[in-house]
């Protein structure tokens, strides 16, 4: 079995996955849980938090799978991109685990991980396909020709769409991050009530910075009482604009690349309107949309692992090249 | 110094002029409301400093590091504790660092050499305010 760790951003996650892509355990300690645990105090955005949580999630994953480290033959870890300190907690823990058991270690890119969430059973997808990766930190259209590699067909030039959702939610008074709440509020609103044009860039790139600013101006023009009454309409119209931009570009890319299958991954793949607007696409299961370690284990199957002990000098990387 | 910008391209150009007079180790804070153009400003600075990759918002990821330039965003921070500073410090080592939403880190971050404030004038226009203790620095901006 493959044991994987993921600590690139807010989530501390561990998973056990078989080489056939069956999930035996998938544990995520999220910032939201911690927030509740500490009585609503905003937790630190610091690697210290990953450090506190990494061993508990390792133990929980082994316990959920009813396994011991004897059942593990490969350790995998997210190497980047992400916050350096956060990544190093996962990388150090994974090195220690692999080294004590004399196991090989597979360093995994976080974006490869998201794509590989589509390779997990029982519903795995075979390339070639176009993958829409939409999250808080990334928005990309990936041309996937084989497992373990992809070409970038389009990407955001400014804000990620998940960020546009979260900041839109904040403008509507839903708190931050509020993408999921915006999705819920949008169900009670009229998606055609307001017009929020999304910039159309040449090629297959996205831009979500301007639409956020349009929402800001729409909110500013309303009186406070009126804003309260129109909040659902604003949420529905804003969500419609974001989803439409994603869907139009995804369709255009699929045509241009001549691929029939489309996959959708990343936190925004959990958005109900996006899922409904791409009924022919394969969206990752909800539990695998946000950051998790099962997808890292899945991606590790298509990475050349570093044999013991060559990984001891392995470093994390902050930014995508 | 105040400069009015009529477009994202003009905002990028002003940032480029500032970036070319900065040195490694300098910290520039970039404040302003949502949609004021902070990431646009930092993109212009990065371009002038030779960054060719996409320069996107680091709100979610907290920090992006390019060759000689760091781009940070403290939007998600309530304050900056010692542990959080430990995570941010590497981004300031040997780089010109641009910090969006710096308010949460005012007590913890190195003193900025330049403070940039971006203000909404109307939907197209922004006022760019550059503040520094060294007025001669801004005079050298081409």
C-alpha cells in the first residue's frame, strides 16, 4: 500500500491507497475543524499547526485502514507548490517514515495530485481527457494525454476562481472563506438579476479579477436594506458569471484539443452549479475535491520513486516553475 | 507621491518604475480595498524585475517566490505570531518583497521601504499613493 501525506496549505492530511487505486483511509484535519475545537479563535496559518496535527493524522489513517506500517511499501508526499514551512512538515515526516522502514519515497506535485483524484477507484478516468482544475489557489485547463503528465492549455492570469468565490462571499457578508455558503445562498436567487461580465482573454486563459470588482461596485450602489434583500440575487448572478466562464472555456478547450472526456477537480469542483453545468464531465467525488492525501497517493503511482536513502536531501519548492 | 492610473496597464507601468529603483532586501507594502489593483501593481513590478511566469494572486497560497522577488498576501491572517513569522521569513531573504494586505503584519514584518496605497476613483481609475521616508528614492523613478 501507498502511504501519503499532504501539508501544502491549510489541510493536514494522510491517506492509505492500494496500488490499484482503492482508498483504504483518507484523513483530513481541516482548519475549519480546528476553528471549532479552539472555540472560534482564528487558528494560526503556520506550519506549527501542521506539526501538531501530522502524527495524529498518520495514526488515524493507519487505524482507519486497519493497517500497520508493515503494510506500506511506498511513502508519498506533496513536495510543492505551497507555503515552504508547511510543505517541509510533510516532507520531513514522510522522509522519517520512509527512512525508518527503508522504503522508497515518491515526491508528488500538488497539481498532479488533483488530476490523480480522477484515477482513484471505483470510478477512475482514463486519459486522454481535458481537466479543469479549479481551486482557491489555482485555475487551469490541463491537457492530459497519459497518467502522470499533462500540458497546460489555459490558466488564470490573476485570481483563482475559488478565490473569486471566497472574496465574493466576503463582499456579500458571508465571511471568509465563503464559497460554499455563496453556493447555498445562490439557490434562492435569480441568476439573471445582475450582469457581471467576465473578461474574455485570447486563447484559453482565465481572468477573475475584474468580475470581483464588478460585484464590489454592484454592492456599493445598493442601500444597506436593499443589499440585504438582493443578496441571494447577487450571489446567484455572480456564481452564474463565474461558472459560465469556466464552462465556456472548458468547452472551447475540449473542442480545440479534440478530446471527448472532461474531468473537473479541485475545491470548486464541489460547486453545485458547476457540476450541474457540466453534466457530461466527470467531477471528482466531493470528498476528493478539496486538498487531501488520497490524491497524492494516487499520483505517486505515476512518479519515479526515490530509493532509500536517496531522498534524505529532498527539499520542498514554494512556487510552480 | 500620488499618480492617477486610468487602466491596469498604467498601474503596472507605475509599479515597474518603482521596482527598477528598489534593491534586494527592500519591502514594499501594497494596501487597498478588494479590486483596487494590488495584484496588478505587483505584477507590473515583477515584470520589470524580469519575472516571466504568470503573476497571480497569492491570497490562498500566502506566498509566491520568483527569482529575486517575493509576493506575499496576508489577507487570511488575523495577526502574525512568532510561528507565522517563521513561515514568512524565508520569503524576505535576499528578495524584493511585495506584501498585499499588510495590515495584519504591521508589528511583525520588516519596516517597508515604500508603502503603496491603491484607491478606487471610479470603475476605471485608481489613485496610486507612494509613501517613503526617502523622498529622493521616488525622484529617481524614471
